[in-house]
C-alpha cells in the first residue's frame, strides 16, 4: 500500500502526476479529521502493478 498525506492542493497535483506518468487510476481522496475543519487529505494506492509503477517513478535514476 502507498499513501500520501498533504493539503488538498498538493494531493490533487500529486495524483495527477501519478495518473499521467504512472498510469494509476484516479482514487477518492479522504479528508483526515473532518470534524476539525482542516485541509488534511490522504491518497492511497494498492495493488502490485500500481505500487511497482509508483516506486519505479519515485526511484528512477536513484544511485542508492
């Protein structure tokens, strides 16, 4: 499982990159602690192919 937490603007932009570059599907963004009226959202991906595509994108050209 791959999850990212951030503001709605950041998560929306990040998801667009994952959809365009990694071929991931658009997922529902979940608001964290909606009772607190904050701008914290989470995006979660699962599945072997999606995770492998994301990891390849994140670690492409890594030397470690």
